[in-house]
C-alpha cells in the first residue's frame, strides 16, 4: 500500500470549478443509502438524479426519511437496463444494497459507462474462495475481483485515481486498519497476534430488523458476537495487512454490539518488536496521517487524549488515540468513527472524490455533530 502522502489534497474547491456529475443511489432507503443521499445533497458536484429501492418503488424518499422533506425524489425500481439511467445523465452509481445483491449486475453498469462505488462486501476480497468462506456464497462475478480497487482512501495510491469499480471497506475494517497499518507498514510489530476489540452501534447491522437488534434485546446490554475468526470483515482486514507488511500478520478480532445508534470504537493492541516511547509512536502516526491544511480525515489526538464516538458522530473523521504500555513493548491504538459516515457513505464519497480527481474533502463534514 502507498504512503498517504500520495493522497494529500488541498481544501475543497468551489462548485463552479468542478461541474456537476449525475449520481444514482441503489438501496436509498437503508441506513447507508440514506446517509449517502444526505451527504450527496451537500456535495458541490453531485446532482442526485435517481434513487433505487427494491421494496418502495414509486414512493417519495421523504416518506421513509422525513428528515429530508425538501428532497422530493420518487424512488424507483432498479433499471433492467443500466443504460436507461446513463441516458438520463447518471455518471456514477453508489450501491448500498446488501451483500451478494449487486455483484451479478455490476458488470452491466460498468459496460454502460457508469462508475460504480459498492458499499457491500462483494468486491472487497481478491480471492473468490475467501469470499465463499466469509459470506457463504459463490461469488457471481469473480472475474471482476481483480478489477476492483479496495478503497481505504488514506492507504490508496494511484490505483484509486480514475478507478471504475471501487469496493468500499467495511466499517469495522476501516477502524481497525487505520489504527494498525502505520505500525505494521513501519515494521514495528513482533509477529505475535494483534488483538482488536471493537464496539459497534446497532445501525451497523442494517435497517432490516432482527431479534438481536430489537430494542428489548439490545437496549441496556452489550454483547460479543462472531468473535475471533468468525466475523466476515476478518478477510478484508487480513488482506490489507498482508499488503502493508511482509509476512502473514496474525489477528484476533472481537466485535461487540452496544446500545447506541451509530459509532464504532476499536481498541487495537499491537505487540512491538522493540521498545518505543509515546513520542515515537505519535511521530509515526503523524507522519502517516497529518495534513498541514487540516483537511485530512484521520486525526491523531494529543498524547494522553483518547477518542470518543460522540465526537465523530455525523463526521467523516476517524480519531486515533495512542497509548504505549508493557514497558514500551506494546502499542494500544484507539479508533473512533461514525460507522455510517467514515465507515460507509462518507468514505464512499471520499473515494469517489479521489477517482474524479477532486480534493478528498469535497462535500464531506470534518466536524461532528454536537454531543447533546
């Protein structure tokens, strides 16, 4: 993976200097889809022209998301011919459909001349056998896997520029990888297993209700699930770690569901090959993520400061806090992000900005909502 210096971007440029690009969103009534629409409405280059919904075609989006009453766009079924949306001026498709729901149709959109940004897991993995292992299904378009660019934006090099098929990382993977990759790529690790524990809000499970996300079941309770090797995001995390460092890193990943609507807090314990002090750790992470123009979305906090999910809620930012312990032989990295923004819709737009040749921060919020 490329040093993030290759991704340094100037401040966002005015809309008049960008021009408008037609956008379509599939799965617009889900959590990630609606967040895409919310953010795209404020993007100076995005003209939202088509919103797809498999279940609610013909209804207004505002019926499902009253928070956007001024956006009177009628939902429609996914077109049988992607060329139909292309002829209406759509240039890019953001797919927020569930895993396995879009992959078989992605090639038709690409052939129609549309750029595709897929928020599902369908194109994150390079190995069709690993996809089968993680998601329990045969990949419907394995010949496209090598064509897709894994869009962990801060760690993408020139391959993201002008990419036609972008695989947006998972929310857990984004938090864990942003926390672990600087130390991995720097050759700091001892080879002992990396331990990542993560807390996620319930929106990470999607909008379709289930027993585990029912308020009575999850309210006031915290629960681990799909621990150790069982979570599907393990595949993409290991794949990215192998690209960043020689050898095969070992990872133990333990996700937990906690009773909040949105947010991820990951604690990543990195065993070190040599002793370091806090100043060295912070210098390494600043060398990877510091942006002099303040437009970068990964913020390395001051020594002693630890991140909280409430401070990144609604923002495309990931806050990292560092702590050296174990006599200088272990580095703890704490990562907080909004799973629906930096972990999904915001990162997807950040990737699109890069692919279009625009500053990464264009149309994206750096500041979070108030903590009230």
